[in-house]
């Protein structure tokens, strides 16, 4: 599947009593009010947002994204689009429609992705290609390839949509702002190596905007803000909304994007940096996390502290293996410099092909019996939450 690699972008109701305080609407509309007891409490705001989002079955909105990333030069990024989302049994089985036009510097790409809970679809207007495939065969990747921010995954998570934020390192409540005549609480959440700022509607407690900022010690990084407009949390979409036909004249392809959950994980043997080797077959009886990564990959670096924490907290019952893929630098030195002690294997390009890896980080969880229990792509916090949930099931069996 042809795609544009976008560093850092492609691959994250409680009752309120008490007196009210007047808030000046700097956008020029009439004075508005917010409950005083929650407006200064970031955890209360995020908890209320959790309850509000969990109560939504389906939502539609149009989207505007503006930002930039820095890797030597500064490159501006902008996006416009629209989305319709409906919860499913899992995130992969959610019903999704997402249409976007993305501009990176001077290059513009456009696409439409959809998933009906059984099959996923993608129309690439730039290359005039149409892809479709079964979710059981990894075709949910067609939706995961949509630029980050278009699909606000919090609306699709049925457990803890703000779980990562509610366990963050720190918070700051900023001055309230107005989006489309809706007063919003503004909460900045520190989740090193990135920060996430949320604009939460002060009446409905639904998210209206989100800003992500990630910066490395070398000055590289990115920042972008997603704003939702025309938000409708009472929409009742038809199933046909989430199904796409191939435009006339487009080439069509069946898409297989992953080793399917429930199938046997392909066996492999790879070298370790100390001159030894590891075989997946030798790890039968243990739960294994495979992380396909490279030192140059910013999103890969974002998730590595979490993998290290899992390594330290679970001991021998969980084996974490970083499969170094598409490497350009020294992965051993990188691990040592950053204090990461879980196992890595090198020269993993061939295994990446076996596992249909097209973007990194890509994760697989392999159960004790050697079958695939989980698959995800990217550094979105929702992936981490889903992975931990799967581990909680496997490690208690």
C-alpha cells in the first residue's frame, strides 16, 4: 500500500453542584458560566469527560488540524476532514468513516477510510487505488493508517478513554476558552515524553479539541492541534456509512495487514547483540510482546519507557522483545544510553515481512500457546491501554 510517511503524525458526566462563577468570553459572545467546584480541578474535569464519552454510542464531526514537525527543518502540517464513529466490541471492530485532505509542506494527499466491524476499506485519491480486506486478516490497518488526530479514539474506547491522562505525571488547568460558542475547560496533561492539552466542553464534558506536543533532547519533535466542529453526539448512522465502493477506474487490491488474532504466530530465530540467538519456539509457555522498532523512529521512542516498565514489573512471566527493523544507527548503544534493559534482537527485516509490518512501532502479543492475542500499530496511548488489558487476561490464566 502506498503511503506518505509523516514523522510523528502517522503513527493518542458527573453532577456538579455549588455556586457558579462568571467567565468572560474572549471570543466576543455573551457572558457564560461554569460550575466553580470543577473548573479548577483537572482530575474532576477528565473524570467527567470519561463519563461523558462513555455515554456516547456514535458521534460525527468535521475536523481541522494545524501543526508542524521539526527534523532539521520545520515543516508545517494541516488537515481538513470529517468523521463518523460508532463503538464496537473492540476498537478494531468499531464502525468508522474518516475522510481527509492532508498537506505536509508543499505535498497534499487525500483519502477516505471506513470500517463496518467486519471489513475495512481505503480509497487513496492520490494514487487512485482502492483497498479492502477482512479485519480478521489485519485490514483494520487501513483505518489505522489514517493520519493521527482524524479519528478521536477516545470516542471508541469502551473502558477507560482517559486512562493514560488520569495516571499522568502532572496537570495544569489553563484559562477557559470558547470553541464554536461552547465554553471549554482547558487541561494540560504531562505524559513524558509528550504533553496533551484537552479542551473539554464545560456543559457536556465532551472533548472539543486536543493538542499534542512531543519534543526530543535534540530539538526534534512535533506539535499539532485537532479541533472538532459541528460535533453531533446523537447521530444514528446507517451501516452503509461505513462501507466504501471502489471509484470507477481505480485499481483494486485485497489487503492483508497483519497476522490475525487467534492464528499461530509465525516462527522465527533472530540474533541477539551479544552473538547469541533467540527462537520464538523456545518461548512457548510464556507471554511474549514483540515490538518492531528502530532508533530513528520518534513514535517508537515514545513507547519504550512503557515497555521497560512492563519488563520491570512482570519478571519472567512476560518476555518483551524489541525486534530491531529498518535500522540506520546502533540499536545497542541506544538501549544502553537510555537505560532500557529488555531484550532486543537485530536484523529483523525478514521477520517484519512475515508479520506484515508496514509501519513502526508495530506490536504483537503472543499467548502462551503460541497464538496471536493482540496486534496494534503506532504510539497512540489507546494502544497501550488495550495491550495492558490483554496482558491482564493472559497473565492471570
